[in-house]
C-alpha cells in the first residue's frame, strides 16, 4: 500500500468516515475490487467475512464462502494482494463471487 492510500485510510478513520457497504448484487460484473484487508466479524446473523476494499468501501462475502474460511486462511489471504470479483449470476439468481490474487 502506498503512502497516499495509507494517509487517506488513517484520515478517514480519524474523521469517523464510515465505510460504504457494497452489496454483492450491486458489484459491477467482471470488475476486480482490490482488497485492503479481509476480516471476520460477528453480526446479528452469525459470523461474517468483510472485505475492506479501496475507496473506503466494504463487501460482505456470501455465507457459502464464509463457511470455508477459517482464521488461518484469512491470515494467509491478508498476506497476499487480493481482489474480489462478481462473475455474473447462476440461473437461480445466485451471484458467482470469486476471490483472486492480483499481480
């Protein structure tokens, strides 16, 4: 992460700017959203995985992916340059989401 991105992130936190949540269905098909950090959180619906992406936004991964991601996997992914991409929808309207390595 370059210095300007780091400063923007620090200043957004300092100014109490909340991250915008992008719903998976609202993602642009085929666009790679660069992940700054992946973290597990507890929600009213149970465990969730949030991808903090560039531009002060977050994407919650679908539960079918969350079930496969233990803490050690999250730690490993955070050591890589990662992205999340929407590859379209299945016939039953289920979004096809994929985590990918970048570069």
